[in-house]
C-alpha cells in the first residue's frame, strides 16, 4: 500500500513537472524567442561567450545555433555535477528530465511556429509581458515539484539554501538581470534590454506566485468581548473547520476584559470568516495580514523542503 502511494506521488510529481515544462516552453517559443527578446540564464551566458571568443559559423559544419548549443552543454555539465553533490541525486535527475523535455518542446514549438503557424505575437511589449509570466509560472511549477531546468536554476537553488531569507524568484531575477546587462554591454541594444528587464520582472512575479502561492493564507486577529468571542470561535471551528487559538486580554483604554482569537485561514475561506465575525459581533476589532508560509496541520510540514 505504501509502495503504491509512493508510486502515485512520484507519477503526480513528474506529471506536474511536464505541465510546468509545457507552460515554460510555450512562453519561450511563442513569445520570447519569437520576438528576439534576450534571455538570461545559461543561454545568455553561452551567447556572450561565443561572441567574446570570436566563434563564427563554420561552413557546412557548425551553425551559430549549434555552437551556442555546445557551449550550453559545456556550461551545464559542471552545474549538474555541483547540483548532484550539494543538492542531491533526486533533484539532479529530475532536473535532467525537465531540461531535456523542455528543450525538446521548445524545438517542437519552433518547428510548428515556422511551418504551420503564420505568425506569433508580434507586439514586443505584449510578448515580454505574456512570455515573462508564462516562463515564470512554468518554471515556478517545476521548482515547486523539486526540480529545475538546469543551468542557472541549479545556482539559484544553491543560493537559496545559503540565503534562506530571500525568495527564489528574487535570486533568479538578480542573476538574469546581471547576465542581461552583460549582454547589453556586448551587443548594445537598449530597446532589447528594456523589454528583457520587463520580461524578467514579470517572470519573477509569475515564478513566486506559483512557487509560494499555494502556501499563502490570511493571518487573522479577532478581538471581542468574552461571550461573543466564544460564539465566534465555536463557529470558526465547526462551520469553517479551521483551528484557532484564544487568549485573554484587557482593553488598554476601557479596562474591559477581552478575548483575542488568532487563526490562519486559506484565502478562499476568508470571506466566510468575515461573515461569521460580522454576524456574531459587528463591533469586533479585526486585524488581517498575509501569511506567505504556514507550518502545521493542514499546511506545510516542518520537514518539507524550503522552496
């Protein structure tokens, strides 16, 4: 039974990695690559190195794209070795799968775009916006499943382990902006730089929304008089099936005895909580904040890997 459950979880994980690869590759092929929006990551590094080293196409042997591809492989080899040593075998193997699968999809989309689809999105701004969101959302799902698409994603994973207080998307954005700025220094295309930075910012928004969105919730403090606080608490636990913590307090100005209810609640349940408080005690004082990560029953386990 345990083996069956583990196998289903394994299949589910790889199915979601494949979905992430599809979204990611669509963003790259139909929006970013189709409009020549400069990329960060290993691809951007490979293009810069090829240019600086003076690599040129060799007639009837190596094309410019193939030379870039060879450099990408060369740069990826040490990164995958580092990932294997410092991040783990499971992460490295799933990253190899995601890298191969997403690369193959990008080639498939490019062939379809060239042979069967008359045109892609030609507005560069729209391409930067939509492509950045799809790119980031797809990669965020891949990361959420404990994988990556290789290249600088492995470096991002390592830096996240070192700088745990910085979101993964922010680390990725900083790395890509550095690479793109280096690309600008080499190629001197200011318009492309601007569109690329827009794309990277939207990538970060989509990436973090998918990577951390499912863990977010509302943290609610409800302060009410004793008898009404008990009614609110009872309805929260029974009707919403949400846990809560109750503490005693006293009003600083009035000196009246109060009770404070503290609860973490999923965003989709929050409107119902508002209705409960409004019906039980319209005079209740309520403070609502966002909680990006919650550990405990019904949320993440303390043993879960940090994303």
